[in-house]
């Protein structure tokens, strides 16, 4: 058992992962305090039903775990900052025809930004979360590594963290599988051992995305155009769709169609069926806002990468051109969408990543 006087503020969501994380740290001898962030609630936005964003129940679950562990519980209201940093970005990206990743922005700006800053101000040495990822100190630098559980690995959502953030963070459950975490929760007697996992960012994962977007981006009927240039249907607004999307097009004919391109200025969707399916695949991919966790790799650099969470790692070469950083994959990639994040890996080490700018 590791005995230490280090103080840790654990980001407690009310779920089993952060609850086990707090329990493990307490057993290791850390001085642990549970911190609950209220980032979003039904009263914040008219398009949200209370049951779909149950922050009060989550807060109660977090408090119950803290009481079980005999540790202090603290609550922080970050709704204004979350609106400014995450929700405004979310709407702006959709309005521009891009595909945002609010989970990555939330980690960068809120959990490992605002929450970490608050913890340091209050005298804590570290923050901890229930992420399935690992941090390794190598010589004088910190590495971000994938979680042991390949199905639950969340390193993709953490690629934007920097050396300071990693040096002040702990991921206690990154070395375990989800099955092991739930088993430990039962052994520890935690009431939420079988609580269902939350689905991503609350306002995205628990409500109809289109209904939420309509608060800022009202419906506007536009044309759906096929590969031959024929108008084959109508849609309620190009900004509600993303590249590669198949469902929700409501185009007849019995053929599955995929969104291949969006024209936001003219409110048109260009779609392809199986015959032209290759048009949804692209390589190379150009990036903007590239971030390296350690020092920038010498380019060109051969590594692996993926353009969406849970996609298998793909072989690629990262190069620098006059227009910026470009990623050439060994094989065409399905539907790389501007706004999505592309993350680089060297085996299980996260090198960094960037935002897809174009294809």
C-alpha cells in the first residue's frame, strides 16, 4: 500500500468508475475529497427534459459514495463556463457544417482546465478522474497511454492534454477492465456498482440531437442531391447531418444512401449509394490545431491514428506540407468529417492529434 499525504480532488460523476477511483486512492493512503461538477441542467436550456439530464440524481449518488468512504463532498457550479467553452463551440461547429467533439473540449477546458485550476487553488496536489487511460512518467516527461481495457479505452478523448495537466492528474482505474471495476465496486459495497454508464456529454447523449440544435439552428428545408446531380429528396437542414451519416435521410428507393458532402451556404446535402460508396472514403486528411503531448515528432513520421472513438488504429504517415500537417493512411478512411479529431498513437502511447480541416 502506498502511503502518502498528497491531497486529491476526485471528479465524481455519480457513476461507478469515478466512485471506484476515489475508493482506490483512499485505500492507497491519499487524502481524498470528492468533487461534483454541475455543468449542465434542464433549467439551463428549454430543450432538455430533467429526466434526460439527471444531475441531481448523479450528485446524490456521488454524495452517497463520499459518505460511504468517510470523505468530504464538494460541489462546483461550472454551468456558465461550460456554456461558454463547450456549448457555444458545439453550436458554432454545427452551424459551420462541421462535426464537433464536445467530450474532447470538455476534458480540455472544464475537467482538466477549470476543475484542475480550482483544485490547485484549494491546495490539492492532484485531481483524479474515472477515465480508462494511464499516465506514465518517463524521464522528465509524462506519457498518456491507452487504458488496459481496449473496449473502454478513453485516451482518444484526452489527446489535447498538456504536460502540466498530466503531471497533476491521476487515472486510478486505467489499469483495470470495466468488469474488474464493477467487481471491485461490489466488493467495496458501493451502492452504484451496477449503475448504467452515462452516454457521453449529457446534453448530447441523452436527448434528441436535432431537437437540441433547433434552439439555435432552426429547420430549413433543402435539397438532397445524388451522385448524378439529381434531386432525390428533401432534408430539414444540412447542419443536422454529418459526413458518412446514413440514418435519418428518408430517401426512398430501397437503397441506403450516405452523406458525402454538405453545402451549408446553399443548404444542400450530397449523398451517394453503394454504387458510389467509395466517394465517402478519403485519404489524405489535413489537420488544424495540431497538439503534441510531448515534443513534436520529426516529420514525416510513421505511426497509427484513428479519426473516431473505438475505430481500430490505422497505419499512416504524418507529414508537413506548405499548407500544414497532412495524414496519409495506408487505406482509404470512411467519412473523415471536418471538425472531428484525429489522434496519433505509437502502440499504446498517445502522441497527440489534431482537428480534421479538410479532405
